[in-house]
């Protein structure tokens, strides 16, 4: 069948034999001007993938900086073993005896001209905070304290011995001649509360926390290890001896017996707030009679001190 029309051949323009059979003939690029090279193809990058890569680089950079800092500290500090006995550190700690001269209350509590520094404590008479009464007696040996006991309207009746827990203040002097005011209010509260600066201070709650604050008024200074052990014993006395189960109390008594085999007091060779809180917890829970030998000896040492023996009368 004859062709309907003829088409002029175009393969004659620059056809090379070596191009066959992969391509029939080269065709010039009609989308660019003659003499210019075609731009290279660029793949599109997913923005989320690019953000993830940047984040990974930032994390690696920060980890490298942290590693450098830790390596620098490791050259300066020698870390002791986990089983390191801190007894030697405690023995060499500098204790200031409680019978020493009074510390400067202005440095510890701030100076307020013309006003007496008042500590106000709310406590429930159904569970009196014995440790605070012991520390109050110890403070009276150091400072001139104006003591007072009141009853809040939320409490119907308070035993007579609790109303006179601070004893009789025979010598009444003008208010400005005292160094510290100590007011105890028997009130229906779930746990003891204390305020030092009535207008600006948030209340400190819990017998252990208040005991720490009051004991700090003696101005004693401890190293980091001793301070940590004291805090640990205070928490143990409150949460395990006083509020824990019988199994927990037994474990604490065994730990106390082991600690008191090495020293006369729970931490070091001087009375601390740990001894006060632990002794009160044992007496208040009635577990003192079942205590091991070292604990019994330690309790007698506490009770030989006048502040402890005065509190013993409240338990009868």
C-alpha cells in the first residue's frame, strides 16, 4: 500500500554509529540555550528528616560536652567505695558542745530591732511532740526564753501536765530582755506546725522538720557526711519508729544497736537532734523496753540529762 505522505528524515543530523543500539540518535536539548550546560538534578530533602538530623547533632554535641565535664571532675575528685566506713570522718568532725556560750541569734534568725524573736508552734495534744519539748529545755539552758502555752478553741480539753509542760516561769522580766519567745498552742492539727516570722514565713510542718530548725539555733556546724547521717536518723525515727510497722521498728532497732556499738550517740560523740527525735519516738511508741542492749544503754544516757528526765514526767 503506497504511503499517504512522506516525512523528511531527521536522523541524518549527527547520528554516530557508536550510539546504536542504545539510542537511535541524539537530539539537541530544546529547553536551554545553545552553549549552556544543563543544571544538575537536586533531590528534595524532607523537612522532618532534616530537623531530626539537626536534633541528633545537637544531642551528640551536648553529650560530648557532658563527657568532657565529667572527665575533668574525675581528675579532681577521688570517689570512695560504696562500702567506705564514714566513722573516721564523723569522729574528726568539729562539734560545739551544747554547754558552750550561746550562738548569735541575730546571725541565724536576722536582726529585728525592738522586737522579740518569736517561735510559735501549733501541736495536737493527743500526740504531743516530745522532741520539741526536749529541745525547748535545752534552749533554755543556752538562751533567755520567754515561754508560753495556750489552748486553741478547736481543742475541748488539754491534760494539766501538757498545760504546764514548760514549767513555771518564776522570774518574769520585761519582754525586751528575753532573747527568744517560745509559744506552744495546743490545737487540733494533723501534724505540728511552726512559724518563726508570723507575717512572711510559710509554716514548717512535721515534728522532724521543726526539730531540725530549733536544734540549728545552737549554732553547731557539721560536715556534709555528718549532716546527712543526722537527717537520715531523724527521718527514720519519724517515719519508721513512730509511724512504721512492727517489722520496720525491729529493723530500725537493729540498725541503732549497730551504730551505738561504735559510739555513745547515734552520730559522733555528741548529742544531736537525731538522738532527741529517736529517743522520743521510742518512748512514745512504747518500744523502749524491747530495745537491744546498746540502745538501752543509750536511752539511759539520754535520760540522765535534765531535759529528757523532765519530759519523762509527761509520759506518766
